[in-house]
C-alpha cells in the first residue's frame, strides 16, 4: 500500500511538471500582442505629445497591437532608426524624409528604406530673439550664439539651410539645445536667438513669451526665394498675428511633416493603423492633444513628397 502511495505521489509530481512544460493555450500566446514603436522628438515641440496621442488611439483601436512613442532627436534620427529597424513608425519633416529616401543631404550616399504613411501637418520656422536686442533680420545674427534645435532634428536641417542661404553660417555660433532647454537659455540670456520649426502654438515658444518680451525675426521673400531655388519643397507662409499676441503676421518658411514606416511593415497593419487614426473619435481625441489634428483630413493626408507604403495606398484609395 505504501509503495502504491509513493508511486501515486511520483505520478502526480510528474504530471504536474508535464503540465507546466506544456505550451500555454491562453489567448495571449495564441494571438500575442504586437508592440510597435513610434519615433517622435524631444519635449517642447509637437512630435512628442502627438506621438503619445497617436500611440494611444492605435492601442485603443487596433486589435492585438500595443503602440508606444519613443523620444528621439527628431526627423533625421527617426529616418535613420527606421532604416535600422529600431522603429516601426517615425515622424519626419518632409524635406528630411525626401533626403533620406533619395540618399542626399544628411543621408548622402546612404538612402534609407522609408515610405510615407500619411502627411500630418505643416510647420513654420520660428526665429526668436529678446525684444531688447538689435537683431531685426536673419542677417543680423552674424556674430551671435544661436540654438538651431536638437541635433538630429528636422529643425536643425532647416535652420542650417536658412543661415547658409543668408550667407552667415560661418559667422554664427550654432548650438544644439533641446526645445525647452533652448527656451530657458534664451530667457536666461545665454542665447541670442532660438530657431524652431514647429506648428503654432508651441509649448516651447509660449514658455519664452510668457517670461520675457521677444521679437520674431521674419524670413524675407528675397531670402525665401534663394532657399526655394534649391529646396522647392518649402512654401512661403507666416506666423499669424493672432498667435503669441503678435502685432502683425511674421513671414516665414513652411514645410510639411510626415508619418513614415519601413517598407517591410505589414500592409494590413498599416491599413489598420490609418483606419484607427482617422476615426472621428480619434481625431477628436487628438485635437485634445494639439490643434494640428485639424489637418488630419484624408485629402490632405494623402499628399506626400515620397512614395506611400502599400498599406497606406490601399487606405487612401478606398476612402
């Protein structure tokens, strides 16, 4: 009898071990959650909060997908990280996305495998100085210390283009501050000017205008024409007078912003992601993150400077 009980006990232990080693039949293993990572930028701009908002609407509306945003240097970093496979989606200014796709500019000889998912919104160049400075035009920045936005950002690329076109690039001490850090440095008097390429209103800009009196430096029509001759993806626009309490609109340079994906991203997943983002409830939710969601309209979103991902082409052609 004792031998039987011992054998029975051994049998129970062996069966328990066997059960533990058996593959699980739970839903999480049969249909595992897919994690996708969205490259954004540093806090203070729009990519950072918008990326978090988009990640949430994807997670909430695409079955078995969890999306999260990741802070990066910005457009250039995102294109490089997409190419390396460390991001699934990434935000980038249209000019940077084109350079990455063609392997020119910051990506000379190293084209990146990136495709457009949708066009998000336009952004405008902000050039800000203290109101008591003697800087009134871009050319007056010669001999000054300027933050040209974070290293690896699209804002940095545009800032360098502007300074080069103005003929003063070699005469300006350029630094790479994160957007909110640049705001603090201008407020504290450690910088003569800050360059941002952002939609309005901007958290970083409002931090400055809420602390000190400032002047917004225009990009003149003549300077824009020089830039446009070699960079035809830019448009001429302005920061409207009703923004930041301005007395009048400030002429400046504008460029679009894209959501990008690696070509290998599953077509159905891209289609489902766009379906989630362009739900009426998702747009309302994203408007609570930033007003740029007003630009999330199908007709505008389908206009991209580089080829679209096949899943995106299917989404926009079906709408």
